[in-house]
C-alpha cells in the first residue's frame, strides 16, 4: 500500500501544482492555474521519461543555468524533473547527488516552494528504494514554515511521506505524529484524497501492531470521507488499503472486497501503471484462491512487464505475493526466489521490517511446499522477528497513548462537528483503560520488585543461618571437649591419685564425675526424652533454668501427646532456644510457656515481659541465629512461627496443623 499512497499523492500534487496559482491570503486555498514554460512542461510529462534524451536535456539546461547563476530557474527545472522521476519510481543515484549538492549549496537562495519540493523529491525517492533512514532525514530537511500554497502543499506531502519512512523502520510513534500533522494540513486544504490516505496510513500503523479494531476504524473514517466527496481516486486508495488489512486479518470479506475494488478500477478513467499492477495483482490472488489458475496466469502475464520496471514498491509486493501464491498452488518453485534472497540483506540494512516479514513469509511458503522444513522454519522465524520489531507491547502502548491524546485534542477543536456527549464518554473510557493498564503495570512492577527483594533477603537469611549453624556446631563441640578435658578428665586423674584414700572421698569424687557426665549428656540430648515425653522434659528444663538463673517461668500446658517423639523434640528445642534468648537479651523478669492442643492444630506460645526489639531489623541483620533456629525448626514440623515484639515484651507463637 505504501507505493500506491506515494504514487497517488505525487500524481495529484503534480496536477494541482501545474493547474493552480496563489490566491487570497489563505495559504491552503487552491490557487488559479499556473502556466509552465516549455522546459518545465516537458520535464513534468510522464511520457518524456521514456525519451533517451530526457536526462541529457535536463543536465544541459540545468548546468547552463547554474553556470549563469540563475538559481531560481535551475531550482525550478530540478524540482519538476525530480517530481516526475519520483512519481514514476525512477531511482538515479547521479540525479540524487546533483539534487542534494545543489540544495545544500544554494539553499539560502532557493524559493521556499522549490526548496521544500526538492527535498521532498529526494526523500520519497529514497523511500521508494527502501532507504528509510535517508528518506526521513531528507524529508525533515524540507519542513519549513509555509508562506504560500505550494510550500504548504510540499510540507503536507513531506509529513505524509514521513508516515511511511518512519513506519517501515518501525518508528511507529513518529509515524503517527506525521500522519496527524499531514491530516490536519490536508483537511485545511479540503483535499479529500490525501486526507483519506492519511487515515489509511494511520490504519497501517495499527495494522502492523495487529490492532485490527483500531485499523478498521480508521479505514472506515477514510472511506466515509471519500465516499461523501465522491472522490474515485480516494475510494480506490482506501479500498486497496482495506484489501491489505483484510488479507492480514484473514477476513471473510477479503475476496468479495477485491471484486468490488476491481469493478471500481475498471470504471475509473484516471488509471496509471502502478494502479493497474496493484489492482490486478489482488485480482490474480483471488482467482488463485478460486482455483481459476488459467485466468490467474493470464492476468499475471499481462502485468509482469509493469513489475519488471519496478525495483521496490507495495504494488510490486502485491505482484510477488500473487505470483508466489500461484507457484505454490501449481506445485512449482517460485521464479522470484533469487530476487527475495538478494533483497533480504538490503532490507535488513535499511531496517525495512514490513518487507522483511513479507519476503521471509514468501520464502517460508516456497520452502515448505518443496519439503525443506528446516529452511521453512528459519524463514518463518525471520518473518516473526521482523514483525515483532513493529509489534512490541511497550511501543504499542506509546502509540495508543499518543493516538488517544491526539484524538482528544482534535475532538475538542471540532466539538461543534461531533456529538459532545459521545466524545466525552469515549475519552473517559480511553483514559480509564489507560489508567487501569498503568495501575496494573505499576502494581505488577512493584510486586515483582518486592518479590525479588524478599527472595534476596530470604537467600541472605538462609546463608547466614547455615553459616551460624556451622559456627555454633563447632562452638558446641569445643565446649563439650572443654568440659570433658577440664571436668571429667581432671576428676578422673584426681581419683586415680587418691585410690588409696578413704572410700567415702573416692565415692564422692565418683558422684561428681557422674553428675558432670549427666550434665554434659543432658545438654546434648535429654536422655529420657523418648521415655517420659515432652511435658516432663519441659518441666525439668523450666526447673533447671529457674534454679540456675533465679528467673520465674510459668507454664500452661494442654497436650495429649499426639505428635511423634521427633516432632516433640523439635518443640522442646524451640522452647529451649526461646528461653535462652530471653535470659540473654530480653532483660525480662518472667516468662510464660503455653501449649494448647485443639482438634485441628497445636498452638505454642512463649511470652516474656522484656524490653523488646525490632523483629524485621534483627532477622535481616545476619546475627539472629536463635530466631532463625526457631523459625526453621517450626517449618521442619510443618508449623509456622510468628514473632511479635514491642516495649511490653516479646511473644513467639507457633501454629502446628494436625494431619487428619
């Protein structure tokens, strides 16, 4: 569709520019007919391009005018020759260099009309050749403040060309901005053909994001404009773009719409070669679908000479698409495979994502038909990568947001022409959707950030716990070794040296050794735990701590022994660790241990009246081995530990669900 847009706006612009003249103070009002001299008339005629003397005649006249320092006259014929070559897809690098050098050297002396017009010709020629970075660069150079109709027309055309220069490079937001600027200018000029073409261009932007609802909406707006104006050129432009959209959507109305467009074209008197190539390519595509292969081949053969004149263009793409579909249908390899393979590196260099997707899709179909599934997969992946360059979520949101903003402003400017209440509702819904999307995105980002932070803290806590566990294990071994060496070993040596002493003395020393061994053993593991159970061991622990530390501990236990011995031991260690922490750090006067067994769970609570601490900071400090020990032991037995602390004291609560 891109090439058809360019052809139509160049053709219409040529007719308008040759037949109109400045009138009144409104720069967007069509002027009276403009008379061109013989040279400009010759250079602007399509038929002249077929003359072998066309460029020699131009260069002879142009160089003489430059040598005579007649810059106005030189820029005039350069403009008309460039316009004619651009509209007929004549890509001549020497002519482009002459144009670029001339306007760069004499730009300050060139009238605004020809200054912007020459840059426009350069830009659309590069666009036609798929060099979209250069296209956008030179088109932007031609954007100046319009002071007459012709300059205004050129700047409008430049913004129109920028739609496709940016679009083919995947710069969708910039493409949309250019489309709206061009639409505003063409609307001022009441140019229905190009106003509708702008809406079709906007539809292209949304189409290549797979937003078919928005694309079809803009196509409908454009079609409404040209139908109201009974503008056949505009109707054909929008109709061809609608075919493109329906083909991408696999819409059931695709082939009936092709038929209606063909009928419009046959009745149209203003046919040009590129229109014929585009319309008949789609017509051949429909015939192939209908299995009318002989008719399809005949149509393709009729338009093949036109395709051979083209090196780029959407109409050429339509022809290749139809030709490839025919080759696949009849079961033979495509004749144009070499062309696609040759063009793909250049398309990659120019970042022509639209054609990269199309050409790789055609190569995929050909490879698949030939049974080369590996190559078919590679081409399909390449096509998807190209499409993804246009169709990514972040870019889609930006384009939609800009579109909503523009539409809101435009509706405010044209409020008298639209239903105010409906406009406000649509704007509200759009903003609401954008807000919801923004809130969801923000909430998701915040959640992921918090989740990442939590996982990081948990990993650090786990690492610190493991490190402290190993260190505490070594400390415990060191303490046991010291007890054995300093107590048991020492007492045994004394006993050995005093074997000849009184039996009572020896017996007393033996009792001391036995008590020391029992103490060491009790610290390692409650010896009678498996036999006497959890409650007696807790009572012994409480009694021992109270005697050693002069610390009051109360208990309230309702437990029937429903857990196995291993889980009871873990509960014992949790209570032991909790009491140890209270004595070491809490500066408390008393503590209470509560065990409450219910039908579905067991609740354990250790409470003190100490000075409290910040639970979160302590757990994250890397020095809270005791607290992590309590949490991990609770998890081992399927429970969950919750720690609450304030200036009134600390409460550790553990809920252990019963297995039913």
